[in-house]
C-alpha cells in the first residue's frame, strides 16, 4: 500500500511555509497498481511527453478532417445519384449503403485514435484508457452527428428521401446491431479459432514457434476504453437527435442492453483478463455524463431553428 503526496512546488512557497509544510493537510492519492504502470515510459521527461501529446492531437484532428471530407463526399454523391434515378427504393438502398460506409469510417477512425494515443507515452494504463475513451467518443459523435446535419443544410433536404431524418434513422438501426454483433462475429477471432483447430489436429504441420502458438490460443483483448467510448457516444448521439427521432432513444437502449450481455460473455468466456487499473477512469466517464443533457438542449435549439425556422420558449 503506497500513497502519493501532492503539494505546490517549493519555488512557489515561502521559506516559512515550506518549513511548516509537514504540519499542513496534504492531498493524498492512492498509488497506481504495478500492473497499471507503463514502466517503459517512466524514463520520458514531461516536456517530451507534452510534445507527443500535441503531435497526437494534431494527427487525430487531421484524421477527423479527412473523415469529415469522406462522409461529405459520399453524401453528395449519394444525393446526386439519387437525383438522376429518382426511385424511392433505390434511395433507401443508397442511404443504407452510405450509413454502412460511415460506420466503417468510424471504425477506422477509432483504430487510428487508439494507435496515436498509445504514441503519447502515457505513464499509466488508466490515463491511456481515459484519453482513448474521450477522443473516440467525441470524434465519432462529431463525425456522425455534425456532418450529416451540415450536409442536410447544404442540400436543404431534411424530410424526404436521402434527407437528414432517414440517414440518421439508418445510423441508429445499424449502430444498435453493429456493436454487439461485431464482438460475436469478429474476423480476427474467427481466424484464430480456425488456426486452433488446425494446430490441434496436426501440431507439427505448420512448424510454429511457441510464441506463435500462444498468439493463436490466447483470447482477444478486452477494450475497456472502447466500451466506455461506445456508451458515451450512444448517449450523446441519441440525446442530440431525440427531438426529431424519438425512436433513436429506444434503439440506443436496445444497443446498451445487447452490449451489456455481449460484453459480459466476451469478458468471462473469451477475452484475456484485463489489467488492473485505477478508479480514475470510471470517475472521468461519469463526469462526462454532464454533457448528455447539454447535447439534448443543443439538439433542441439547433434542430428547431433549422427545421421549424423558429425557436419555441420550451426549447430554451
């Protein structure tokens, strides 16, 4: 059992206060668990880690801008193609395809954020997971919520085929199934299962080294930050579009329920045991919940102004 003591630097204290510092009340934090510490990153000075953090944030911002541009281009092409054909069911199919592509872009953006956050050389896994959850949740929320809204404003198509409501409805339906099913039907895990059966039948066939055999027989890593980011993004997304798509709240609730049971199955029966981390991650995610009613209020104001061309007293 160890404690960390926080106090102002001695350069900011007078001699009398520094001398009597031991008699004052100190702020104490429980030290990180040994499995929570990145021991290989302890040698990096704070200035260098500050530079790594700035570089990581800049790369994430550029990736987010590229994702914005890709989704905007897909939406404009979809609307232009539908304008030439004009068939209703073709338009519904194009909206479904566009929503699937957006989901794939968000998955790629999440993987890139996870890699760049690791490049910040964090000192503990708790800090790493916290930064991952923050960046992934807000990046995907902005990438899906804001870009569709801006595209609909640009094309002035909100209610009809290829409009804002139809596109967001498809996103709600795909997201409610994508999260849980992507865990149960994970391509890398299915490939590992196939290799396990092949190795079990004939261990000498492939001539694997021990480290290679260990890789195929170990379970997938349980992404704690990914689960927090997914839940936070669900709450923000459903709260922002609740004024025009109330069904999205129930679809988000369905996604959370299915995600709970699939996460429980993955954690208890399939994944490797996650590292022991501190309670800062859970506290930080609970602190982020204050933005959910803010997203609901912002959605009321923005969507009422855009769709109804007026602001009601109830919106304020």
